[in-house]
C-alpha cells in the first residue's frame, strides 16, 4: 500500500476536479476551525456554533437562531454553510 502512495498522490494532483474538491474541503475545515476558535474566545460553545450552522442551512431566520443559541445575528451571518 505504501508503495502505491506516490503514484496515487500524483494521479490525485493531476485531476483538476479532485484538486478543486480538496481545495473546497480545506477551505471548509479552515472556516470551521476559525468559527470554533472565535467561539471559544467569545465564550460560546462549539455545540451552539454547530446548531446555528445547521439551523442556517435549514433556512431558519438569523433572529430565531440567535434566540435559540445565544449567538449574535452578526456571528450567525458569518457562519459558512456548505451544502
């Protein structure tokens, strides 16, 4: 398996679609880490961030999400929703 890794890595890097998907995934992970770090700095729980992101994805109004999670509407609007 280890012997195949360099070839698989090369093939992955040659596939433009796979690189684009990986870039999008890496941006998502970065945005998530940033949201979590900012939440910790502001004393918000990671669970509140997850709930707010899910509610936003489902189309809930930012005011409702704010009342349910304690996050400000500005924090909610800044959440990145993928999907």
